[in-house]
């Protein structure tokens, strides 16, 4: 029984340490994002999108993705395109999503290239 109590206490200490480390990581990313680092802006957007160590908030995710995309960050353009495609944090807009996927592809984001190609193929099938 005593071994179980010790194990449980160790688990609680580990989890508390992990939560503190996660909070610190978010804080460091936020500081870099607020100083204009596009990669950090994108990462902060992802944190908000999925609720990783921060309260999930699609509107905040879009805000940070847009700021990074405006600086030419290809992955942020892709992420913003996904938000438009799904209508998360913004009204659903497939034209805008397609434009963002194309632009992300032009900025060497392979995910953007792949999604743009998939949507173009779907569009061509509808035209047949």
C-alpha cells in the first residue's frame, strides 16, 4: 500500500512539472510571437487551434495564423486555409481556402501543395 502511495505522489509531481513546463513553453512562444517571429506566431496559432496547454480558441488561432501568413510563412498560410475550409474562427470560404493553399504551396509548404491539388482535382471531376 505504501508503495502505491509513493508511486501516486511521484506521478502527481511529474504531472505538475509537466504542466509547468507546458505553461512555460507557451509563454516563450507567445513572447517570440509578440516580438514578430512568424514561426512562433504560427506555433501559437496551432496551440490555440488544438487547445495545447492553452484554452482552445479558433478566433485566436486565426489571428495568429493570419499575422504569420502576412509575413510570408507558408505553413501558416496552409493552417489559415484549413480554418477557412472548415469555417473555424472565420466564415467558411472555399475560395479563400483555395487561394491560401495555392499561396502556401508557392511558399514551399508541401501540405499546401497537396491540399490545393486535391481540391483542384475535385473541382475538375465536378466539371466533367
